[in-house]
C-alpha cells in the first residue's frame, strides 16, 4: 500500500550518491517556492526509516530552500527490498 505523506527532509536517508544538474535544481527551487511540489518523491519505509532513491533534484531543491518537510509517496517494504536497491 502506498500513501502520500509529508516527511521531514532530515529523516530521509539517501544511501546512493547522485549527481544533480545545478540548473535543474535551480529551476525546481523557483517552481517549488512559487507553487509547491507537484510530484511527490518516492521513498521506501523500512523498519521505521525512510530511504530515497529517486527525486534527487526535488530533494536537493527542498534542502536548499530550507524546507523542513517534503511530500513523499511512501511504500512500506521489508529489509530484503532495501537490500535489492542497494545492490
């Protein structure tokens, strides 16, 4: 079951390093500041912890804007699913 939820940015772990395009982040910052986030980022909830593997530009834009929370599409998963994402 997937739910949409506002989650504190500081609680989302991003275990895989991603390169972001600074221009795309800047455009998203402007859009988010004016209209809010249109498309939630996807996170896995494993044992009460949140892990993000996509939405890196939206996540970084929220960080730079100093936003405390970000709208997430949350999917609860067992540790085995998390391990597959990390492989």
